[in-house]
């Protein structure tokens, strides 16, 4: 059971994912950060090449868990790449339509916290995050994937909601 945790940059995804990992859940880390840190394909130089590399790595990271009955939390899912294309004013490639949406049991979208912290890897801002959130929601919903928005609140409250989602998905 794959559960996507997503949202625009600097909304607390890493904090939530780390809390889930510390709680004993299996977590698949975000792929984009590694691609950026390698410096071979950068999104501000080659958005298409970058997103294709992230998608390739995301599919490979998810593959071992596709048949798992245990919850596996993903720091972003494959359709996040499509949302980045859209937010950048680019036509997403057909490759996203070929991806299997049924792999995801649920998507948790974190709403922004009203602040934005640069991490030295990405250089978006709060305005971009607010633009991104509804696009992400649309990319997942239009494929029939259940989406739950998690509002700005404490990290522990968000963690409680995410863990609670596991029992909702299992039912």
C-alpha cells in the first residue's frame, strides 16, 4: 500500500516523512533532491530531462513495494513531476498518462505553513508553493486517487493524521 505525501516546497514534507520513519514505517525518500545534488541534470537548465530522470528513479524506488500490504509512505509520487511541468508552463509528456495511478492508495497534500525556508537545493518561494498545491491536487484527483489535504498545524498533529490515514486505507 503506497501512500504519497506531497505538497509544494517547504511545507513540512521532510519533517512528516522523518517522523513516520522514526515511528517504524517504511518510507521512500524524494528522488529529485538526489538528482539535483548530483548536478548532472538540473531542473532550471533542463526541466524535461530532469523530470524524466526523477520519474525513472521514482518508478524504480516504488517497484519493490507495489504488492506490499504494509503501508509505505512516499516523499512525493510520480505525478508530482507532472505538476512541476504544469507550474512551469510546459506541456507534460504522455509518459505520465502511461503511469499506473492505481499503485497509490491515498495522497496526503500538506498545505503551506505560511513561511518558506530555502534549503540550498531548490530556489522556489512561498508564492510558487501556493501555486503548486492545487495543481498537485488536480494531477492526482483526475486519476481517481483519493486526496486528503492536511492543513498547517504542528508536526505532531500532522503525524497523527498521517498515521490515522493508514487505518482508513486498510478498512
